[in-house]
């Protein structure tokens, strides 16, 4: 019954294109799932986990905000940045976490606090998802 | 009359130039590949976010959101995107000519004023030298093209537009069509134009569920869209620049080859003529001796 067409694009590339059974996204008002014949919806997305299921295959992505539009079984996700959990570079995420934490601790006057917090949240999200899903697979 | 040595030196010079143009062509080709990938990957996002906005916009939004409202135009901001460097054929000339035409025909003739924003050194040099009203210019951004620049410039344009500094924003840039073709494009950046041909009203009247609500979604999407569009313009121009430079340098290399061929021919002819002349001198000298005996 995979008649749900999904397209995920980020500013740097088209990440996913194809038919799926269900999609779970971190909406601004809470996590929700989209199945076939979902009502038309437009929602902003938060930093979190995006899950795509197709038959028995499940894929996980780390998403850092964006928008979703669902209309007539066509789903469009415009992600600010997104990556497959398998492709996350754990070391890099840890480094950027440390960097963001250090910046927040120093409390510099010129510090762009929301930006540093957002960067910390993104790093934490990547680390969390990577750890959850890699332990599951072993 | 060129002597043999002159011609030889000339050939050497042309050969050196040919080597340089050949190297520049290779560099441009390598950079072009990366720039081309970047623009091809960035296009879908820019296109989708724009069509999402024009799908969601209703007539109410067009009349209420400041970024959509068409105001009485007095001052137009013109963003001219050129390259930082030359030697890329008519790339910069085309943009500058189009900007000039635009200012003449659509601004000065209508008694409007304008503010120029120059991205790229070539445009800046041209327009500041001729005392155009250049408000701001950005040089050297193409050497490490970064999204944060698109964000900064976009925010600057939005603020200026909302403050009433200008009533319309136009961007003039080279679009990357293919390796051998660039197209000068004049795009209206602000107020945002929605495509009236789509079945916008039928789509907007669809009862979308909005989460969290319509206004927050618009406030979230519109600046994102404007940044993405500007980012696309910059990437287009960047890829087009390398393509133009590659073609220009390829032509220069071919021309140099042709030049070397003709010079070689000339050199050989000259050499033959001088040999003939020498023989003639010896023979006539010998003859003179013989007849005098």
C-alpha cells in the first residue's frame, strides 16, 4: 500500500525521493506520524528524529528544523539540515557540542546566545540519535 | 620588416601565453565541476520553498503582509552580481551592460531613484568609478562562498525594504544554463511575487491544518525563502563565472595555437627568403668575378 510519496530536500541536496509507508516527524507542537490519506497539513519542524518506514525497512534521520507539507499523499519536507543516522560523524558532533558548551560558559558579551544554544541542541540531537541507533543494531 | 629573431621571439611569447591560458582553463574546469554540483543540488530546495509559499499565499496575505504588498515605487535597490576577477569573456560586461540599461530605461526615465548593491569586484569598480549611487559593495566573497553571506545580504535587503529605504529590490545576475551558455537574468526580489497562473486560490482555500499556526509558519518560511533564493543567485553566478572563464580560456588557447601556426609559416618563409638571398649574392658575386677576368 505504499502510495505515499515522500521528498526530502535540504539546501545542499535532495536527500530522499520515493514511496514510503509512514513518516514520523518532530513537529513544533509534538511528534506526529503521517500515513496514507493524511489530511492536508503544513507544519514547522523542530530539531529531532525523523523516521521513515517502507515495508520492513526503517530509516532514521537527524533533522535540524524545517517544514513539512502534506497534500494528496504527497509529502514534502524542507529541512534546514538533515542526515541519515548512519552517516553522522560522532566525533564531529562531539567536538561541536564541546565548542558550543564552551562558548555558552564563557558568557562573552558579543555571544549570540540563541545561535550557540541552537548549535548545542543540534549537536546533542546527533549524538543522542547516533548512540541510540548504533547500540540497537549490534 | 620583421627579422628572423623578432619572429622567433614572438612565437616564444605566444607560446608562453598559451601555456598560461591552458592552465587557467584547467583550473576553471576543475572549479566549475564543484560549482556546478553545488548549484544543481541547491536548485530543488529553492524551487520547492518558493512554490510552497505561492501555494499557501492567499489574496489576504498579498494585501496584508508587508513583504508582499506592492507599494508606490520611488527608490529601487539593485543588486548587481558580477565576478571578482576578469578574463572570463563577456561575463562581467553583459551584467554591467544590462544593469546600465536597466538604470537608464526603467529608473531614470521614470524619474525614480536607485541604490546599487554590488557583489563582486568588477561591478564595484565599474560603478564607483562612474559615480553611480553605490550604497554597499561586497568584494571577495566568491573565493569562499558561504551561506552566511547570503543570509547577511538578504537580512539587509529585507530590513531596508521594511524601513522604506527602498520600495522594490531587483537582482541582476548570470544564470548558469550550461557550460557554454550563461543567461543574464533580472529578477524581482521584493516585494515577493506570487505566480498568479497557478491555481493558487483553490489550493490556498484547501483546509490545511497549520501547526503551530498560519502566521508563525509564514514568519518562519518567508525569510528562509528569501535567503535560499539569494543563495541560489550567488551559486548560479559562481558556476556561470567558471563556465565563462573556461570557454574564454579555451578560445584563447585555440587562438594562440592558430597564431603560432601562422607565425611559424612566416618564420619559415622568411628563413627561405634569406637563404635564397644569400645564395643569390654568392652566385652573382662569383659571376662578377668571372666576367671581370
